[in-house]
C-alpha cells in the first residue's frame, strides 16, 4: 500500500528481529505462521511449569538453505534472549549445521555434561537421528516437512518410538480448511480457465497462500471502513487501523493482530500417545490470555510418574554420588551425623529446660526488707514531679493513692499483697514461677523495671521502678507546658501502645492493670509501663485481681475484670484500659470523674462501677473525630467485639505520625526546656517580688530605729545591703583605741532593742559579728561615688557575722583583746571553729557590759 511519503508493508514471516522494533518500523504488519514472541513466551512458561532452570539450545543454521536457516535460527535466538533476560536460567547454546555436522553423538555428549533439558531447532528429517526434537512448526507443513516417528523404510521404528515418548513437540496449529473446499475449488477453476494452469493440492493449501489471503482480506476490511477518508491517512495511521483487532474471515476465524502488527497464534505442546501410536496435544499456550493449560492426560505421563529433574541426582558428571562400594561408609556417616545432630538437639533442649527451671526456681525476685520503708509519710518525691507542685495539703493521701513507697532511698511504685504471704508460698506455686520468669525476660525501652517482691511478717509488696517525672496522671493534673503540649502527649501515647504491644507479644501475654497511674515518665519524658502482671500474681496468691475492694486501679479495669475478681486479665481487657488512658490524654478527665485527692470521691467512683456506666470517660469533641468510633469500639462491654491492639495501633497511626527515636527525644527535650524556662521565670519573678517586699520592710523599719541609736556613739554607717547593716568606728574620724569600745556598746544596745515585723508583729532577731584591724577606706566611683572599705578586716568581720547565731554577738580574738576587763565587758569562749580563709580559729561571744 502506497501512501503519501511512505508505504504500509504487509509481509508474511518476519525474518529479522530488527523488524519487530515498532518504533523504527511502524508500518510493518506480519501475517506469517510463526509468532516468534509467543513461541519464546510459551517455551519459558513450559520451563517454569516444570521448575527447569538449566537449558541447552541446539540451533541448526542449515547454511545451504538461507530461508530455513533464518526461520530456525531466528526462533532459537529469540528463545535465548527471552531466557537470558531472566537471570535465574542457565542457557547453553550449541550451533550446528545439519548438512555438515552429522556426528550428533558428539554433540549429545556435550549436552549431557551441561543439561538434561534440550531445545533443538532443525528440520524434521533430523528427528530420528538425534531422537529429541522440539519443532517450531506444525506437524504437517509442506514447506517445512511432516514430523513422523516412523521412517519410510521402517528401520529402527521401535527405537524411535521409545525415544519419542520423552519428546515434546512445539508448534503453531494449522488452520482447519475443511470447510473452505468450495473456495479453493473456485480458485482452481479460475486458474485453469483464465491461466490454463491446474493447481496441485500443495499449491492450494500452504502457508504462502494463507498469508496472502490474510493480508488481502484484512486490508480489504480496513479499506471498506476508511475509503471515504483514505486520502487523508498516512501509512502509520493505516497500519494502526489493521492492528489490535480480531478478524472473522471466510476460511479462518478469530485471526488476531496485536498492537505491534504481529499475527498471534496459540502454541500447542504435542506428545506421542503410546496407545494410539500417534501425536496428540497435551498442553496449550494461549497468546491472548497468556495462560498455560493442560489439554489431555498426556501432560501427566512421564517416566517414573514425574517430570524429569532439572539436574540429575548425582550431577551432570556423576560426581555427587558415592560408588556402590562406599555404601557401607555412607551409611555409617549418615547414622553418625544423625546421632550427632540428635545429641546436639537434645543438649540444646536440656540446657534450655535447665535454664528455664533454674530461673523459675531461683529467688531473684526476693529483695531485702531493710532498705524498704513501708511508711508513706517518709516519701520525698523528686522536685520535677507534678505532685509536689500541685498537691501539698493532701500529699500523704496522694502517696497512698499512687501506691508510692521508698526503697533504697528512692521512690518506687508498689502493689500490696493482703494478707502478707511467705516466700515459700510464692516459690511453691508453679504459676507464680512461670509468671515471674516471663516478667524477668521483659526488656524494652517502654517497659519499666520490676524490682522484685519484698516480704516481711507484716507486709508483702510487689515493687516496680517509679518515673523520675512521676506518672502520666500526675503530668495531666499538673498545670505545665508538658500537660498542654499535644505533640508530647501524642508521643507518650505512642510509647504506651508500643510498650503494651511488646508485653502482649511476650510470654506474659497481657498487662492486666494498664492505667495512667502505671504509665511512668522517665527523665527523657518517655512513658514506661509498670504494674504489669500484678493482677495475675494477686489472683494467684489472694484470689483477687486487686489488693483491696476499694483499689482505685479498678476504675481503669475492663467490666469483666471488675465483675469477676478472679479474672487475671486478657489482651482485650488491656485494649479497654488503654482506650481510657487515651481518652484521659485528650479530655484531661479521669474515669468516673474521680478526684484522686479525695477519699470520698474514690470510694463513690468505685461504687458507681456497678452501675455499668459506659463510657467511663465521655467521648467529647476534644477527641479527634477519626478516633471517636475507635474509642467506642474499644470500650464495648463484650470483650469479643473489641478490636485488637494491633488494629488500635494501626488506626492511631493513620491519624498521628510516629516520630523517629532521635526526633522524639529532641522534641521532648525541647518541650522540657520550655517548661523549665517558664518555671524558672515564674519563680524568679516571685522571688524578685518578695525581695522588694523585704527591702521595703527593711527600709521602713531598720533605718528609722538604727539610725537614731547610732547618733549616741562614735560610729559611722557605711551602707545597708539587703538585710545587712555595716557600721565602722575610727573612720573616717580617728578615735584611737576607743573604736572597739564604741562598736561593742552599740552592739549590746541594738541587741536589747525589740524589733518586730509590721506584717505579723513577729519578733526579729539580730545576728552581729565584730572584728578589729587595719583597712583601706576611700571614695569609689565617678558617676555614683560612695565611701567604701577594703581589706581582710572587712572579710573577717563578715565571717564573724555569717558564722554567728541569732540574738548573739560574735567577736574575733583581736576584738576580744581590745575589750579589756577594765571596760566592763564580759566574753565567753566559743571554742575553735572553721572559718573560711582562716582555718581553725578560737572565737568568743560578747555577753554583757557591766557599768564601770
């Protein structure tokens, strides 16, 4: 077909792989009987079906016949490229010329050392000589020959028959032309009358005729559709109209041209039927559906009942098997190997069981009672915990509610066992040993440490570590930056879910008492779960899953655990509890609106559990809409209807992104720094405010009283610093040796003066220190000049004051020598004390002065 500027090429068999490149040859349409691409796909799928990976390709060049050489070698190359594109295949290529290379035994010896699966691309006449043949064409083609296992002279027919039983023929099926006889008779009649030539049977029905027929009829079909706009079409556009469609023609049905212009044809896999002694179809590869299907029972007929293996058991070179003479040695080696393996297995199992029993029978969980303090009033919480900032008047009650005690001078979280049990009663119970062994193996960044069990005649406690920043409930109660920071609280929920997931996947299987009271916050603001296994151990030892009927931990327990005190816990119960904790974080509410600081509120809330109020924390608008339905399903009364913890984690992850470890730590430290900065700023402002009040009081009270008294003595007031009053004698006007006498009499007079606070009328106590010695005095400063004293004498006087006591006058040895008995002063030795910068120094108290 000629179009403006180009041609539309309608060809038979494509003899070059380059012509299949449709970007370079967009106008080529092929109608040939061989679909090289489908042929390669079928070969690969046949190998995959039988798990064959090592393949040999024997390719016949047939140099004397270029046309056939091109067909066979083209098929071989295409199969090779298809298999080598998948790296799981090992492909061996053996090219040969069947007209010259007649030593097939040599080639087959080479094949035997490489593979057991062989593709041979050659003429049918070579079939009986090499015994294994995979044909590229139909079983009856005038051009390529008729595939037969019988020879014309009948020689070696039985040997060939046995050989063909392991042979599979691949070919494109020939079209059924039986219904087209009238058409060919008409063609023969036209040829005889018009051209005076009678066509033979082979000339009427062959591949060339069929290809020509297909090209003309398909082209005619497209011309009928486009004759009105044919002048506007290009060769590429016309070729595209031929493609990607199915044609139903007079003599052929379901002729399909794909989007690349290639006529697609199915591939039949044919085997020899031993009963009928003829070839029959066993498998079919459909080029349209690209599926490999079994057609007959011949597909399952193999030697020894199964398809041959990819490689022989003893290897291609028979180097992987022992000789028969070595059977005894092989048997001994196998028996010894099995014995050694069994010994190793039994040894490992015995060692594992021994370690398991040792862990269960050991008393690692028993801790000393001496460092344990059962008195909750002795607890000193860290200053960083919210409880010390928010609850001062009811501190003791909170410590009991939060189950806090002291162990080794640190705060711990405890669970009391009432009544107290003995060490033997714990170690004798196998369930307790297994539970403690499972707890011992818990090691996760979001799971706290179980310290052990403290056993005394009067009490027994399960002991866990306590967070350096308290527990999650304390944080939510605190009015701090952390309690209002959404990112930090979301990160803590992630910690809670990850810790609970780790526990549920461990041998312990469930937590039992998950709550905001058992979610501890460490120094990095990471949540660590404690209290795990407490319900199980309490149920084993006391028959109840809580320490007492009024235990506040019941507010977080699932309904089935509240109704059945012997219920040890379950994974679904943990889901119920963790849902309440999540609601606590978002709503800042407690279950049943309990006030943990109030004993009455706690008692009433526990009593209300029998009313089956659900949910115990209202799902308000503060909860993200995506989580509201999830929370409702988690709080269902029927445990079987609740989602799993994995489902909860997955749905929570869709709403809130999980941070990485470093990002999480940096974010928490940043929030903590902001909170600390805000707290320091608030404390600083409060301190400055109080300092101003004190300064105002001193300005109003001290100068008015002291300054009047100073006028009676030969002294000089240097300065007032906060609550300190500095007075000197002998400066700036010298008075000889009288300075000690003047200062001492002034000090005694001030000590006898009653000073009271104008705020609450409480008495103020003076602390006076005196020292005598040389010093340097002068005016310092230009913009704000003032009279200042310098020297060691000033420092020593300050030490006398700071090391003194309230309502007493502390003097140095130098001052004591100047205050002679003639002046009427009485002193009392204080003894030697350590003075900074002076070492051990004997000092004195100035007690009184007698009138001379």
